[in-house]
C-alpha cells in the first residue's frame, strides 16, 4: 500500500475532499483529510466516515493509519493561525 493509493481511496469515497497522506515506510501512515462532508458532524462521526471508506483495508493492507479530519473552514483557520 502506498500513500498515493490511500489518498485515492479516500478521495473516491469522500468526493470533493482534499487528502494528504505521508509515510516513511509504507506501513505506518499519517493523513490530513479536508472535506465539506464533515460539516455538522463531530470528530467521531467524521472518523467513522473515513473508516467506512477504507473498510477492511484497515488492519490488513494498511497496518497503521493516524489521521486528522477538518472541514475546509477549520483547516483554513488552522492554516491562518500557523502562518501568523
């Protein structure tokens, strides 16, 4: 499994999302997922959406994945804060 494959899977399952996936060893992955579909949902609901998209790949083809989810507005406010 590669970061690009995981990104493509998430983007296919969450249309109009922006996804950044990184890995040093193609076993342990970190992702940032930005989607309008997360609006009005709490973090648990957002994470369940991502888990549903990845399905049985988690724990099998994807050994470990940590991720953060944001709405576009949340991500923009964080980006503004980090650039100040």
